[in-house]
C-alpha cells in the first residue's frame, strides 16, 4: 500500500472508533508503571491483581481469538496479550479492527509468563490514547535516509535506539556540568539573547528588529560582555548554558544556532583555568562515559593523562611546517596558505590567515587532549596580552579528536586598552573584516567602574557531545539541526 492508501485506511478506522462512542484522543491517562520498571520488578508486580500501563504499539500479531502486541514507552518494550474472553467480544473486535502499529494505548491487566517464559500482561481492558494516522518508518526497522532523519527527528528517535542513547548522553553531560560547577561554587545566571551590538566573539550575527522600540537587535553571538558586567557587579563565579547564534556556514562541526557554556571566575587566570578544565573533563569522562578513555572515530582519546600543551606557533611549525609566521615575508606566507588550499577574504590579517591554516591543517591532527596556547592578540580583542609571549594572547584552546572543544583566556580589564582594541577592530571592519568587533562604549564604561582580574571559559556543548557519542557530524547531537529547505 502507498502512504496515501495507508493514511486513508487509518482515517476510516478513526471514524469507526468515534462511531463506537470512544474518544480516540482523550486528555487523561493513568498509566502507573514504566515498561522498564515492569520488567525489572516483574516478580513482585506479578502478585498484583491489576496493573495499568501505557505505550505505543510497535508490533501486532493476531491469532484467531487472541492478539499479541508489543508496546513501547520511550525506554522499553513489553508484550501485551488480548483474549476475546478476557476483554469481551465488542472490545476485542474494536481493537482487532482498528488498532495499528503507532497507536498509543492504555492497557489494564495482570502479569504472567508465557510458555516461552516471556514477561507479558494479560489485558482485561484497553483504551486508545492517540490514533496514529501515519505509519512508523519501515515497520520499526529504522529510518535510513540521513536528511530525512534530521528533518523528522521524532521518527529517527523511534526507529534508531542508538540515536536516543546519544541524546540521553548529551542530557547527562549538561546535567553533570551543572553539578560540577554548582559544587565548585559557581552561580548559574541568564543574560540577554537580543543584543544592541554584536559583540563577544568574532562572528557574523543574525539581525532582527524590535517593533515597539523601533530598534535593530542582533541575536547573541556570545554572552561574554554581559557576563563580564556581572563580574563588575560583584558576582565572582558565574556561568551560563544557553543558545548562541552565528550567521555563518553549516558543516560537520558548525550549526547556526548552538549551545555553549560560558563561565567567568574573578581572581583567576588562564593558567589556573587549564587545570580547572582538566578536572571538569575527567569528571565528565568518569560520570558520563564511565571510563577515562573515549572511543572517537577509531582513536582512543585518553583523559587520564595530563593534557598536553603547545603554543599556537609551535602547532603551525609541527603540523604545517610554517615556522615563525610573524616574521615570514607576506608573499611567502600567502603562497603557503594557497598551497594548503586556505581561502582568504578581503580584510584578512596575517594572524587570521594563520588561524585558518591551523584550523584546516593542524587541528585535525591533534587527537589527544591538548591545550594550544598563545593565539595572535589581534584576533582576540577581549583577552589580556601574554607577558611571556608579547603580541600573543594569554589564552588556550582545548583540542581533542581534531575538534576545538573549549577556549579560555585571562580577561582584559583595562578600559583604555580595551578601547584601543575596539578601535583596531573598527579599522579591520573598514578593511572588509565582517567578523570584527564593533566599538562598545557601554562595555568600556562598565570596565571603568573596575572589573577584577578574571579568567573566562567557553565550551561548545554540541562538540563535546560529538566526542562523547563518537559522532562525526554535529547534526547527530542536535535534536533539530538547521536544514536547507526541501
């Protein structure tokens, strides 16, 4: 049967249900036990004379005057046995003639073991909770088309148990991050999504308009500047987990809207925060992965050893054979970039091109947890300059499995220096850099009231979930990723 024919047949069944005086979409439901609980506590619950459970029918097997069906509640499956002499002829016929795979039902009955020792509920009554008009994909054997999986995640979750496991693990990651930070004395806060200026990161923003105010706003590209305002206000250890938005390309590691953790700690710096990040990652490996070693794309990523460290310039030299790029003649450097297939844009500085080389050539080769330190200062206008490495930022990026998972630095709190940095960014913008930060007078005024020395950290939750679920594409760990129109 075609999908249209299946839907038409189910609509006819829906009419029959209504004509029998039954509401096919009742509001109330009183199922008391999860199906996993039924199986795990079968011996004890078997003593009860009557139990009530709910679930979606995922298989039906009719045998004359009886019907076996399997129901699923999102966590487990359980077998139901309906007999005409138990539920009554009218109820049996109504079920037999109108029930379909995909329907939600409530069953009342008692537990027993079949001759094959299968745990089963012998139904004494049934009640439909929701009639399904569309069939489940491929009769429960899986939704295979990748694009269709992302567009119809609800079917993907039903059809592919490993997908549900991925999202369960993502949920666990966020919960354990909160637990770790709360125990460490951090306070969770919320800051605006609508920003009057697109600041806090080097990225292209989404623009919107507030009708009542008659003012343009930007969806936040990062919560950084508002979180720093809270540092000035006396909140010393804060974090936020939420959505940010960047109007940029879509690929295996980028989605226009994404979830990130940002935290700030007063009286700390990048050096101490690297130790903090190591502890957090080991904690997540222990609590979520149950092992210090994660399998990612065929490699063992080991969290038990002390994380390696290398400078940005060392990484360029080691993995791309680009040594001391800052002193390299422009023509020679541009030639190297072209040989690597790095695309440059109008307004790209030498530092920005070096960063593109790092992302394309170096980062994919870093598999074990590694802190890459001291990035070019002119692409990090909100970071303090390193005293050990002039011209470079006192910062780090955590890389593993070829992915950037975290970035942190000692936060710039000198208002005059911050103004100079913003002025430099404005010049870059005029040269064609669409990702350069705008001048933010309100933020400079905030710094003039005094911001304590502090360290900041950002962790991409989506990429972290990729590592922990061995997913090669970010869309595998986002319930509803951004998709091109059909």
